[in-house]
């Protein structure tokens, strides 16, 4: 297995296909935002390849102080094989120990038991990889997330907010992101 940085056209194709299938529209950033971050040198779309086939992807948005795992997905027919975990482990080697890796994972607040179980399973996935609670939750587009961290870092809340301020508008910060 190899970890490879995608090109902008490859990211565009991923956005048109696998990302749109894996994430609801309200959770998926426009490709133009990802491409702008990539041009600015602060967005790493990584693919885990098995032979000549991409099997998992992780999109990482970063600053000097932290890295945010923005999206993680695996081809449906290969889910459950540990490919997402392998991608996160390999990607973390790129950033640690210098910068902590953060992830926003939906808080287990759903009323429907099957939805809540899925939220808890996602949190468990990250915890098994060594992530721990970063000390704050966020409300992003009206969705409640727990922020988890892998690695060491100080002032994680400030680093997280600084990352967002560097790449989104003041309007977004005021209306769509709230620290809980």
C-alpha cells in the first residue's frame, strides 16, 4: 500500500464522484474551496493505493499549528478492512509530532438508536486510533461535533479557530461555526 498526494484534477474528480456519494450536500465543501486551499498550500488530498487502485482517501486541511482531517472515506466494497485506519496512521506520520491532528466527529446526540449507534461507532473508530477529546465541541452548519486530537498541542481551541479563520469568511465564522 502506498500513500499518494492527489493532483487538483484528481481531487476534482474525487469530489464529483466518491465524495458526493459518501457525504450529504450539507456536509460537503464546494470543490472551489478545496482547490483554493490546495493552491494556498494548506490542503493535502491523500489517496491510499492498493496496487494501481485508490481504496481510501483522507483530505487534510492544515496550518502551522494544527491539521484537520476534513474528510475520510473508503471505497464501499473495501470498508471494514482497516484501510481508513491505515490511511490515518500513515498521514499522521506526515504531520506528527510537529502538529496535532484534529477531527470533527458527530457527537452521539441522535434520538434514533441506529443513528446514535453510527455516531458512537465513528467516535470509537477515532479513539481506537489514539485520538482523544480535545476539550471542546463545535456546532458546524447546525451539526454538533466533538473535536478529537491525535498528538500533543497547546491551545487546541485557538489553533482550530485560527485554521478556520485562515480559510473561510467572517460571515461563515459568525453564522456557521460556534464553539460549544
